[in-house]
C-alpha cells in the first residue's frame, strides 16, 4: 500500500525536506503543518513550530483543523498571544514562514483575498489572516500550493502577501525588513526558487514523474529553467507513514 | 477615535466599583449591543469564542453590525447568515480554516449584501487593538507594506524620523463592544483565560464596552489565589454572563474539542438560503436560550463526547471531509 504515492504526498515530502534543524518555522493552515511535522519527526528533531494564535513548540501528533486550536498549545513550551508571536517575527526570530496560496506571480506575490474585482469578487477568499505578516517578517518564506495556469498568473488579482513585489529592491524600498522574501514554492510539479538577481521564479527540482513541459504548461508566466535541474526522490516509506499517522482521516493526504 | 476622547470616555463610563455584573445573555445584548455597533469577538473565530452571545444577537435581530473580522470564523458566519452584519473589516473571514470556505459568508460578499470596507493582516488588526489598549492613535509596524492589503486598509506610510526608512502606521481600533469568552470569572468580571490569549489581552482594553462570557463563575478568592492567571481585571468589564459550553461548536482549550459533526451539518445546510434558514430555525430561533441549543445538539451525551475528545480519549472524526 505504501509503494505508490499521490501528488500531494510528493509535495509534502518535498516541502518537509526543505526545512532545517535548529530553526524556527511559522506555519499556516493545512499542508504546511503536515510538512513541518514530517520534517520534525524525520529530519530536524529540533525544528521549532510556531502558530499565529500564540502556540510555541507544541508536541504535535495530529494535523489540526485550526492554527488556533488546543492542538497548537498541546504540550507546548509556551501558550501566549498573537502580539507575542508576531512581535517575535518582526524582531527577526522566524527563520521560515510556511504558507499556502490561491494565486502566485513570478515574484512570489501571493493572493488569498479575492478572485476577480475586490468590490464585487467572483470568489471571495478569507483574506490575509496571518499570511501577510509571515510573508513580510520571516527570513525565508516557503509557499506550498497547487500549480496550474489559473494559479500561476502573470498578475495576481490582489496582492495579499508580499513576494518580491515588482522585483529586486522593491521590498526594501517599501519598508519591509531587509534580506527577507520568498524562498521556495512547492507544487505538484516541482520545487521553485527565485533568481538571485532578477528575483523571478526559477525551477530548482522536478519529481520522478514530472517534466519540464509540465512546468511551463501549468504557468501563465515564463519560469526560468537553469541548466541543471535536480530530480527529487519519491516520498520514502517513512515519510508516507508519518503523513498518514498525523492525518488519519485523510483531510489533506487522500486515502486510497 | 481620538485618544483624548477615548480617555474621557473611560473616565466617565467605566465602573471602578466592586459591583456584580452578572446577567443573562439576553440582558447583556440588550444593554450593550445596538444596531450599527462596531463589534469584535475575542478568541479565534471558532476557538474560545462566545457563540452564546452570537446566538443572542441573532435572536434579538440586531441589525447592521460592523464586524471586526480579526480571524473571524464561525462567529461572523452565523451573524452574516442571519443578516445581522452589513460591513466588515477583514483580516480573516468567510472561511472555516481547513473545513474550507464558508458558503453563507461568501454568498453575502459576492452578492453585495455584506460590504468589505477594509483589509488587514492578523498582526495589523492585533496592533490596532494594542494601539488602542495603550491609548495611542497608531502603532508603527513592518507588516502589510507594499501590498493591496495596505491600500485597502486605512494605514499610512511615512518616513521614520529617526532612520529615514519607510514605516507603516497602523491606526488604533476602539470597538464599541468586545465579547470575550473565558474559562472562569468572578461576578465582578475578573477573568482568567487558560492557554493562549490570542488578541484578548489587548482587545479587552481597546473596546469601550466589554462583555465577558465564562464557562464558570468562581468566587473572587479563587481569582486571588492565582492572580498570574488573570487576563482581564474587573474594571474593564461591563457584563458577566455564565454559560458552560458557551463556545460550542467551537473548541475550548482544556475543556472541550470542536464539534465537527455540527460544523459539517452547518456547512452543508448553509450552501443554500433555505438550508440556512432551516439551520437558524432549528438551533437558534427555535430554542429559548443556549441551554435549549445544547439540548438540541445532543445534550449531555454529546458534550461528554466533546470533553473526552479534548482529553484525547477518543479519535476525532471529520464528517465534512469529501
């Protein structure tokens, strides 16, 4: 049963392998939570997980429906406030911010507010929540999301959370903390980074069953493809096991 | 609101006297929540949130509320479903986190029945309350800069006079009424929250009127035995309402877990207007008070299950998973 895997499982495994030990990650709802738990269980036992409602380093054994639930303070080292954890982020303590998104552009700007016009939206989404804060204040921001032409867009309908805004230097010019910004984007097709000079999205790795053709066919903007592109290993048995353990109901990790 | 005006308001209107503020949910709403009030609910939208007061607002048919959606989930969605809200300031709303988007909230915004008047991030909203709690007109912050969220907020950006770097100024928010659900409080309003306080430490001081709903009323000696647990002192408080399970179907840390079965029923019924009415009739209009509602959602058997779930004695189920 564990020898096959789904695109979601590949994404979560790829994301889990990005995180580092002895660092602090600020996680958003859903896949970021699963990937962070997988990382902590298998690769970085000293990864510290922080939630926006005030939970610091809980011992998570399950996916939580809410980033403010009891789970986020379960056997934690601190149960504090939004003000406290957001101030920590502003002070420079958050190494990785980890978010989901509805739309993204080449500079990593994220939309989670509206599809269509803001005044009369086609689809009204929940808004920033803590995403703007995480994307503004973390040293490195990782985004995990589904990729297709409607989600990888030339211009997002609304900039909820800042990426590199209009390109190099624009974060700093608007007053955001220096040396911060998007770091990785993980989709069902591959893992992306950002070009060191132009700050445009750049392919870093594919999966065993995805191709360069998939990358461009599922994006409305041109993605930079470097000479060398890594191919990641499929999810390991251990990674798959942990994912299923922490999401036994199949909320994120589909049951087969 | 001007900080001097806000100070003056406190001086004139806030009781410093030890008098009992214990009242029923219906009295609290009648006294403090009017048509067109600007309201903010403590907790996290479906965690430690005063659903008991939400129900009472709906039962009394309060209209045209302006809602501070600083992570608003089930709270705002019920109010919107019942037609009590006309304008919203949004950091997070119209969603149920992992459960997906909220049909009732989405429908209201997409058809224009409810107007989104501004956008914020969670930290920005929290710091609006913090500015008000400190009696300041604004706080400088390094969030929302450069985004549409900044443009749709009423924040300003200036040059920091010390460093000459750009800095965002987040305006203070002084809600007319805040409603905060807590683990225990005495009859005067001294209130203790166990676990994370989310925005409530700041919100309690930012709001003009403050309704505390509590899982239990305890003697003041109980508060004085653990003063380090007190989040809100009595002189900030205008009403104390005792309601066990007052956050249902929300989670109350250390006491009861989310009622996912109930959320599934709610999210499914609110897909249509008829279903929404059916929900409101069954669970709010059709019962006399929150005790009646607790009976209707399954009574003691259900509540015991939710307490067991919170203690991890049993595995959660998620009937809304497709």
